[in-house]
């Protein structure tokens, strides 16, 4: 873990404090400007955030574990007043302090700081990664291994990290297949290139001196190197020329690689757009709201969401729910009314509007809202249950018992409009990008036509060349001798290519290429927003061990075959 990453994680611990400094010091009861904070905030909310800052600063200076634990409890209690249960920025700060304490040999403090990080944001993989670092510095190597394994398991418990990790895995697999395909075509050139060169030299040698024919054949084969991305162009060009020399299975692999190469830009662009939405400020804010996580720029990111989709009814309802969670009922009521103007039968908005009237003591208005909600969504138990409470407060006990029984007969049904907002956000992001670059879209569409063109050119050349016949395959790449077994063991795929086994040749190349690329998993595409970078030491260990086992087994099989 580099000091640079440590400092970044430490600064993250103070990010939530920026909430306080973003708030203007308006008069009591006055809401802050949404242009400054993203979401309007009343004086009580700002005061609660101020308490969060003061309590965090109190935790930082604590040296007593018991007092520090009480500070953590008070911080979480303050967060619950805002409808939140997790404080990820404070967790990151506690993680950074724990690693710093461990490097200073203060392991007791490091462990209770890790415990605080776990309470601030339970179940996070970063906390387990940091625990592994602390255990390693302490000399508890078994504990470090157990903590690291626990950290990798935790990745799949959180929707955003799981989604990004799987997207990284898909991109890594795509690049792996492309790299392996390039190696496969290179092996085809190695095993069949001599025959192709000799046939070209014979063709030119019919009317030209033999030395000139050799030079001209070499120029015909190597001219793609003069183009941009010359090695890639050469491999594709040679694969077309070698079509006639390949077996049926090798041709099938070539066609699959050509079309996969054409589809790759489309797949990458589609993935890039989806990930851009997930990592956008609105996407992060919505995920945090679902997880009840309060981070430093949460309200500012919600303001970005409102700016991107200003007319979205779903966004207005989400913001109204946020205000209701913050106990800013007047602001929530105004947004709920806007939602009901567009969707008069929105049961969730009617219930929330009834809750506002209930809290204000206007039970007749609350009863009216709950009745409308029950009519709009007869299967929602919240409406009859809340209606029963309103009847009870109005001393209508017969109606109260009837409404309560209806609520008990229904299953709990909650409205979640975040998936709808994500679809709207994705469409908005995609629409803006498409409008910004039609030529790029055209190039992406032509990539599949390019793949089809390779197939057609290969077939045409093969049909034109077949009447003249093909030279028999040249001698083995590794003839029998002192180094033939080492060559076959260390260059996978060659032996299978010599006998025309295309699929086996590709698979033989796939395994070592995957092992070599393993440290790049999570580094090639989007970066998972870890608040503590775990590094990739485990990937390098698996790569070295995997390659040693793979090539050891191949060499053992070659030696056993000779015996």
C-alpha cells in the first residue's frame, strides 16, 4: 500500500465535513440554496451536520478505546437522525488511521480504529483489506490471509462493487480473447508461413529471377508493417492469405476471431456507457440512498441528478423522499404535490402527503389522502394501516378497526423508483453522446462489415488460388533434436497447429495468456472506487504459481512421451 493511497484515504475521512462548509449561515428556519448544496436544507438539518463534524473531530483525538466507541455510537445516532445508517467517508478515515497506527507499531489502537471503521460502514471489503495489512505488519500472517480472503468475499455483497468488478472481468475476458486470437494467428504464420512464402516466390519466379521473386514475395507479405498499427494489420492480412492452408477447425477459429474483433468496439462502447451512468454523480447518489450511506457530496450529487432530469416525475418523488427522510416535510410536501399533478393515482405520494397532514394534526386531510391512496393501490397495506391510525386519532374506532384489518390482510409493498430513474438517466447520457459524434457511430457500425469483408476476401482468394494447388506444409517447427521438447513445451499451440487442430491450439494459448494477464484484472477498464486500494500482489502470486505449474506439466508430459 503506497503512502499516496494512504493520504487519499485519509482525506476521504474528512469529505463528509464538507457538507457543513457548503451550507450558508442563513437565518433559523431558512432553507439553504439548492444551487449551493444540491438539495435544500433547513437550519435543523444543517445543525445536525454540524454535530456530525464536531463528534468526528472528538473521535479523532480520542486515545481511550471506550470513549472512542461512545463517540462512534453518537456519530451513528446523529446519522440516523438524517435517515442514514452508514458513514463511508468516516469509515475510510478510520481505515487510514488504523494502517498509520500499525506502521507506528501501535497495534492496539489500530485494531479499535478498524472496529470503528467496521461500525461506520459494516461489511466493506476495504476494511478487511486494511485489517489484512495491519495483521501483516503485526506479524500475524495467517490472520492477514484470512482477512484478505474475507475481503474478496465481501466484494460480492455490495451492488456497485460487484457490478464494477464483473464489468472489469468482462472487459478483461474480451481483451484476453483478442490477445489470444492474435497469438493464435501468429502461430499460424509460424507453422504455415514458409509454405505461403514459397508459393508466392514460385508464382513470381515464373517470369522473374529467383532472387527478385524472393524479395517481391517478402514485400507482398510484409507491406502492412508500414501502416499504422502495423503488427496488427500484418496479422490480419496474413490470416486472410493463410486461409487456404488452414484446416476446417482452424478456419472456424479464424472466422470466430474476425467477427469477435468486429463486435469488440460495440461491446466496449456499450459497457462504457453503462458504467459511466453507474459511476456518474447521480448514479452514486441513488446507490447510496438505497444503502442509506451518507458521504460528503451526496446532496450535491442529487442536485446534479435534478439538473440532468429536471422534468422527471420519478426524480421529484425521490427528492421528496429525501426531504421526508431529513424531516423537511414542508419541502417534501411541495414536491409530492408536483408528483400528484403529473400522476394523480400515485399511491406512495398520496400516502406521504397524508403523513404530512397527520403530523400537522390535520386528520381529516390525512384520512382523505389515505383513502385516495387505498383506492389507487388496493394491495398496498400502508394506506389502510395509516388510515386506521388517522381514524383512531379522530375517535372513529369502528372505521379504525376495519382499516387496520385490511392492512393486516395485505403484504408489505414499497415503491422504489430508482430503477426507473436509472433508465431515464441512461437514455439521457446515451442520447447526448450519440448526438455528439455520428461519425463515431458510423465507424462502430462498419466494424462488423470489416469482419464480413475479411471472410469474403479470404473465400475469394481461396477459390481463385485453389486451381493452382497449395504447397504441402513445411517441415516441423521443432524437428527432433536436442531442444525440440523444450520448444514444444515452452511454445504452446505450435504442436496442435502443425497437425491442423485449431481449437486445441487456441485453448493451449488461452491458459498461459490468461495467467499472464491476471495482474491486469481490475486495471484495464474502469477502476473500482476503493477507499483503500488492496493492490494486486495476490494476482502476481497466482500468475507465477500458475505459469510454473502449467509449463511444468507440459514439460513433464513431453519428457514422459519421449520415454
